[in-house]
């Protein structure tokens, strides 16, 4: 007798939480505590948003790629996609960072690690959606303010 090792079905379409990130698609100039550009684009199928980073901060040139979407590994026994929208960021400094993305109306929160983390970014889009003023908050103080302005 053989056992059935069929993984659970994959989602048929991207979730509303992932689709809400469409407001980020495009290229943005970042200014303030960090300078440079970021570009967001959909991966095929629109289950994942990709962010390409080219920034300068604290004397470092930071280039990287972030993959944003729900966690789901049917081969590891996951029953379905994660509740939160997670991301993993890889950069040219050797960092691998995990975040949780959350959109509520015109406010974007990016949690450093799990939702509710003391490290986070909170930004608010203007009425047109082409500018976002934000602030990164770090545990124990610190962080920086920045503005993203859509250029494409």
C-alpha cells in the first residue's frame, strides 16, 4: 500500500492583501535618511511583488532584491498561505532580512521581522498616491525619516 503525498492545492489567485501592494508598483526616488531609487514590479502571476533597491545610506551603497508575498510551502506541510504578507530582502552587504508588509488605507507599515516588532517603517501616501512620507523606527531609539516620490 502506498501513501498519498499530494501537497495541498496552491492558491488560484493572489490574495487581497498582496493585491493591495499594487500602489507600490513603479520606480520611486527616495530622499531623507537614505538616498536613491527603489523599483517595485510584479513577478509572473502577481503572487509576489519584487523590489529592486539601489540606495545610499550611512556611507554604504546598498543594492538588493526583496521578494514580497505570502509564505507557503506545501512540501513542508503548510496547510495554506501565511496570514501575513512576508518578504525576504537580500543585499550586496550579505544581509538577509525578513519583513511583514501591511497596508491599511493610505498607510503602509513594514515590520522588521514579525508583525508587531519594535523595528518598523510606517509611511503615509498622499491623496494622489505618488508620494509617501515615512519613518523607520528602531528599538532603543534611532531610525530615520524619508520620502518616496514616484518617478515612473
